[in-house]
């Protein structure tokens, strides 16, 4: 079956392998290899498999970006919030993140959801620049969370879709 050279589509069973690898690579790039070294890949893989095959609600979605037949990025939505959006480091700055963001926003618009929220690790200037260029603004909320390297903070970004 012919496929587009680059696209974003809903994730299907089997995509979880690439999603887990992309997530771990992105975390290595952002948090450092030592912080990610001990993470259980099999548990991450199982969580993504469950998110694809049995999402907890109709408001939960997983999308993948493809380059030819290869999955090169992913995004996950949960109740009006983009909870993950990652592109493999070697495929960044090629439009995959924008395609994934568009798939999320289109889905939220179809469901009448506005505003949309996204999170960026505090100090992740590339993520913050990407969100700002897509029309998001800082939302004024900071949350702490456990990360692979210990406590970390995320900043909320938001955009109005109406």
C-alpha cells in the first residue's frame, strides 16, 4: 500500500516499539543518559501498548508521525491536554512535531475542546520555542513531578482553539 512520505496518523498496535524508543531517546537528550539508563523499557512499552489498544476514554488518543514507513515521532492527548509530544532527535526540525500538534489540535476542535494545554520541562528552551511559535503562551502554572533523575518541574502552556 502506498504511503505519504511524511504524515501524522492515529497510532496502531505495533507502533509502541517505536514510541518507547523515541520517548527514551528524547528523555536521554533532555535529562541525560544517566537519568534514563535504569528505566524499565518493557514497562514503558507495555504502557504505550495499552494506551493504543485500550485507551481509558474517548478523549485519550495517541498519534504517530511517519517518514515513509518509519515512525519518527508521537503525541498523546488526554482530556484537552497534550501529555506527550516527542520526535526522534535525528528527525527534529523537519515538520513532524508540527504535524503531530496539528493532529492533536484538529482532534480537540472536532470534540469542541478549548483551551488546549501542553507541558514543557522547565528550561527546555527548544520545547518552549516550539510551543510559542505554534501560538501557545505560558499558562502561569508550574508543577513538580518525579522524573528519572529525581524531582523536576514542568511549565504549563496553553492556547485557545475557539
